[in-house]
C-alpha cells in the first residue's frame, strides 16, 4: 500500500504542514483502530485516508470518502490534509478534474489549477461569542481581546490578541490548554505591516488531540476568513500562520462558504507494509 507525506500550504519541502496520505481501494475504510495506529505511527498533525466512491464522479474528476486522524483522535474537519490528498490525486493521475470529498463536515470540493495550486471549498465556521475559559490569558501568554466559538465542525476557540507581535511571542501552557473543552485554540491578530503580503496572522494549538502547535491549520481559516473579512471589509484575504515552519493560506469568503487556496509538495513516497 502506497503511503505519502505531503507538505501543504507551501511551495517548497520542509515548510507548511506535513500530512500523511493513504489512498485506499474502493471497498471502504479499514477498522478505526488500524487507521488510528497508522496516524500514530506517522505522528503528523493529521493523516488522511481516502477511498473512491463507486460510480461517483465524471470523467477526469472523482468522488472520494475522506477521513482525518491526528496521532490520538479522529477529527471532524482538516484543511491541510485535504489539500494534500487533492495534490496526491492530481500528481498520481487518479483525478485530473475537480474532486468531491464526502466527510464528517459534509461535501468538500477541491479544484487544482494548472500551476498546481489547490482551492478547497469548505463551509464557513459559524462564529458566536464564547465565555473565555478560566485562566485563558495565563495559558496563552496574552490577554484575549475577543473570544469566539467556531461551531461544531472545528470546535475551536478563536482568540484575538493585541497585535502580530503578541501572536508571535505566545508561549502557551499546553497542559492547561489541553483541559479546555474545545478541539483547540486559535490565536490571531491583524498583520503589522499591510505590505508584508498577508492580512492577518495566526497560530493554532491543539494539545487535546495530540498536537501542541499545528504548523498550518486550514480548517482554522474557515473561522479566520469570516472574522477578518468583517473587520477588514474585504472577502479575499491572505493569512500567515506564524509557526516555526510557517505557511500562507489564501482565503475567499462566499456567503456561508470559504475557499482556501495553497500549494503542496510531496516529500516522501513509500510503501506501507503493515496493511489491514
């Protein structure tokens, strides 16, 4: 069984967010325990498992069932591993046109341009005010200005802090954040320099699902895009996730949907011998 590691939301190796990708046969998913063991073995933020839906799609396109696992848990929505899967389908010739993914978050689509840029069509997160968990400022290392719930698909807290410097300087208490009753916490602020090539910055912390800091979180941008579109008065924005690896996510808000665009690079293409 072929297994690949793909760096997503970057155009060069060893940047962006690495994801594992396994393309399975059309018979369905193996047992959940095996899927979780593979994700734990790879120990990446997420590993994506996809299998074709029989009879789905049109010529050159495709329809796939898709699931995502962190090293410790299955998650309901993942952007970078979806982008990585679309990249693998395109570069291996499994699909040359748009791809529809059937997931826990509904139907997601991916379209790949001639230059390899992948655009994902995801549901926009329904933002609502949230009560800050006790001690959140101390756990993050910065005072929250705004705290929002991102809805059931992501299940995160979106936290605005003072400025870009505050986002970059965060030194979270991961043990404390792991006790917050959310998938994770996304910290964000407006870009300090409007000419820097991005409009806002973020960092994402998900210790409750085995990821202290995620390098580039596509799903977080389903909340960041509507949040900053309202603040900045524009529907097309670019976010920079200021992790150690870093990555850019171009966003376009369309009503209750968000387009997320980025590139990807395959860095490992190998054989998984521990087949189910």
